[in-house]
């Protein structure tokens, strides 16, 4: 990972560029590296289970937003400043806890 010094265009940048370059800023220092190749990484069974659970939570949240009755029900216990969508995801994830 290369550290960027005295480059006004790149300094403080973070994110990816065309899935080829990654800019990271740590402690007010900017670093540039290659985009990671994750093609040979095999997810564990726990990771797959978590991914599946979260995708079901997203589907549930989308169904809540599509149904005005469900949306009102979830909105009733949503804290101020939070979105109903995120509260619905939280509710689903808490309902499937082991």
C-alpha cells in the first residue's frame, strides 16, 4: 500500500476507482492500493447463513414498506430520527436470534 504525500487531488480521498484502485484515509494520511481480488475466497457456512438471514430481513423490510398497515405498526415503535426500513430489518433480525 502506497502512501500519498503532497497531492492535493488525492489527499483525503477514500473509496474505489473503477474496481482497480482503492483509496483509504487513516489518521489524516491517504493510502492507495490495488482493489482486492476476492474471487477465490470461499465464504464459511456461518457467513452464508448470515448473508441469507440478512437478505430475508431486507425482503421483510421491503414488504413492510409496501403494506401501509404494517408500515404504521412498525413506525409506532420506531425511535425518532430512525427509518422504518431499518427498524423492520432490526425487528426481523431480533426475531430469528438463536
